[in-house]
């Protein structure tokens, strides 16, 4: 991410040097990855919660490039033929994280069934990767991710 003198550092960390804990807008992408049984891939995080693979945008990336990079980093899978389902933003996507950082997320939600590679948790962000039936999601799935999956379910209903 060599952009105008920035060394390879996550963009939000660079911003935090200047704004401290004050609210910032952070764009990112998540992907609903479906297997042949129409089950969704979820990752279990170190805090015990479950979520969709994805993450924050780096400088110069598109939402789709962010989605592909983050999925590969977190799962070992390469995803193709991503379909944009929706972009989520607004006051309901405000977060204050444990360290006091405040943010408003802008999240592009994609879905795909086209994956290749070997499924492998990266251990820095994930402790487990598992497919779940859309009707039997784990209890630890956060509300934001549950809403993303419900958006996909409604889309598939037509």
C-alpha cells in the first residue's frame, strides 16, 4: 500500500495517528460464500463471535478488491464472480470498540458460490471456519452479520 509516502500500514491505523479515538468512516467488504449445499461460510473470532469473512479497505482498492483480498487472507480461499447485494451505512452502523475508537462502517455485501483453494483459518483473526445452514446459524453470530445474511435470504426469495 505505498501511496503518497505511506508505508505498508493499515489505513485506519494511519488515520488514528491524527484523529485519536474520534469517529471516522471506514469502508469495507464482506462476502457470503456458499457451498454446494447452499450453506454459508462463517469464521469464529478470538472473542467467540461468528461473522462473515471480510474487512477494511486499503488505499486504492475497490470494494470488490477488498472483498477478494480479505477473504483470501482470512480463509485461504479465492473468490470469483462476486455479486454486489447491497451497501450498508448510516447511524445504525456506528461502533465504539473496546479501545475507545469510534467509527461508522460502510460495508459492501457480496455473495458468491465460486471459490477455489484450501479452507484454512489464518489464526490472527479466526480460530475456526465452518459452513452453516442458513436456517441454523450459530448463537454467537453478531446482529450486523445476521442482518447481512437475512438480506441475502430475502434477495433469494425474490
